[in-house]
C-alpha cells in the first residue's frame, strides 16, 4: 500500500490574494484552478509539479470557517517547509516585508524560523546543516 500527502487546506478570504502571497514568498505555482457550477473555487498550489502534495487555498464560506481564518491550528504552525537555501529563503521573506514570528535559530542541527502568511497562519521553514 502506498500513501502520500495530497494537500493541506488553508482557509482564506480571497484566493487571488493568498496565491500572490504564496507565490511571492514561497515560490508556489498553480497545480489546479477551477470554479465549479456552484461558484466554489478550487485552487491547489504547490512547489514542484512532479510532486502532487501542495496547499489547497479555500475561500471561507460559512461564519464558522470565516472565524477560523488565520487560526486553523489553534496557534500552532500550519505546516513546515524544508529548504536547501535557508539564507536565500529568509532574505526573500525580508525583502517582501513578510512578518517574522520567530527569528532564525539553530535547533538540533537545523536552521529554523517561523513566519506568518497574510492571514496570520504560522509557517515554519527549516534547513538541515547536515
């Protein structure tokens, strides 16, 4: 049996604004973008088109969903990204004015920092020194 991650879901108020942030700061590309017959948009973005795993940017529809935008994980990080160029990634975040939640630190042979997306979702980026 083979199992793989397809996508994580991030609630947003506007898919286009969210995509602009994720493209500019994380280098995401659109994998799939569709509006169904009910007007719901399905925007799946990711990092490498050879790998299906990515982020599903979903516009919140209900009041409950709208209340959860930016806090889907109760204050914990929404996800962790691994990079092979921590300094370049960090520099890109800074040049884009992205809010850094925890400045870079070395933890167990990893360079790590925490930042937030335009809705306040915390994201961790790490690079192994090995």
